[in-house]
C-alpha cells in the first residue's frame, strides 16, 4: 500500500461523468452529496493527475463506457492487484457491478494478468482489501464485501498470501453509505498509518501498535472531509484532499511529504479520496 507506485490505473471524469446533463440525471441515483460541476471536476482531476505524473512512471486510463456509471471514476474498487495479477471483484453496490466486466476487458486488452475472479453470490469492493505487508491481507467484512467473497479471495490468494485477517466493519451510517476498510485506515509507510480510530475494531488497532505502527489520528471533522483517505505514492510521500490541515500537519511532523489537490467535485461529493481514484497495479 505504500511502496513506490510504478503503474496505476485511473479514469478521467470526462469519461465517467460524460456531461453536466448526464450528471444532473444521475447524481442522486448514485447517492452523491449533491450534483458535481462537470467543468470543475475536470480541472480538479488535471491537478490531481499533475501530482501523479511527477511520481508515477506509467498511467493507464480506463475508457468511457455506457455500461458503467458515475462511480467508475473510482478506479480502485472493481479489482485488487496482487503480485501475480488482478482479482476481478463484484461490487456490493449493485449499480457498480457492471464495472467488473468492463475492467476485465480493459485488462485483457492491456495484457495485464488476471489471477482470479469472484463468482456466484460473492461481492467485494477493492476498498475493503488492504495489504498490511507483502504477505498479509486485511479484508473488511461489511455491506460491500460478504462472507462468500472472503472465502473466494482466500482461495484465489492462497499462493501469494500467508495470512488473511478479516476485519468486521460497523454499521456506521447505514447500508446506503460507502464505508470501506480503507475509509478508516491508510498505510503510508511500513510503520506509519493514518487512522480514524472511532470506527476501528480494538483488535486491529492493538495489532497495528504491536507491529510498531505509529498512528496518525484523524479528527472527526477531517474524517468527514476524507482526511483519512491518504494515497502513498512512495513511503512517506503521499496525497490528500485539501481542507484537512490537522492531518496534513501530523503527516509532515512524521516526516512525510504531502501533496494536496482540490477534490470537492471528484472526491468529497462522491465520497472517494485519492486512494479511490487510483488503482495501483505495480509497486516496488
């Protein structure tokens, strides 16, 4: 989650949102806070991309597709990458389920290897899968990821994972809201994590501390501004949505370089920070 990011997949809002007219029709259906501004969304994403381009060698762009909706902007969730290739997931949000097939086709066209695919009743989002280290996978069990998905993911990753740790997620704001495991933990170095402890199970917090992690605690108001959603571009080099000064300063105090982008339209309104906007393919 924190090593040098070499290859990443993103989707531009022009290819996810299409137009202001399309946004006007769709934003309520996808449970956005209010209607995003199409022009501002593109401007914000260009600023976001300019930071990514400084640090990442290869950027792949998901194409526009009428089969998928606004949330396809958040390229992280339909797949999760392992060292051996991608796991094709199926979102717990039904409106997002067509993204898996579109993503699969894209990966095949790009000759990016696929390790496995969820089938049957299994549902999972990439935001519920967190690599604690190279061989340890945390899986959030909540409204977006179910027990059958966890069973299948364990089977798919048996040769690349030594330990799968299931983290029970709270109800929090309910089934319609997007709460992922990555909503309250971002790992930005091998011993540094940004967390919102109020939603974190005690065992997980204790385990992180026991493993030597320093925890940066995000305050309530910044959690709601996606302050806990921090993307590591390399160890202690990270991105965060602007408007989270306390969290930013704590990261700086911990020796991190912190890049900010304006993310009201592309992040806050759709509840998807920089980790959600990016799908890391290769980290070294």
